[in-house]
């Protein structure tokens, strides 16, 4: 089952999309924390 999932391009597309979304969220969270920290 796991080997079939690893060979499926749909799974890789989903993981890549999820990784991009998480990366963007982390980036904006970092910017938000960095900017609020400078204001204090």
C-alpha cells in the first residue's frame, strides 16, 4: 500500500501543495513576529 502511494504522482502533488501552503504560512508568521518584535 505504501509503495503504491509513493509511486503515485497525485500523492506527490498533494504533498508538494501542502508543503508550499505550510511554507507560506510559516513565512508570513515569521514576518509578523519579526515586525511586531521590532515595534516593541
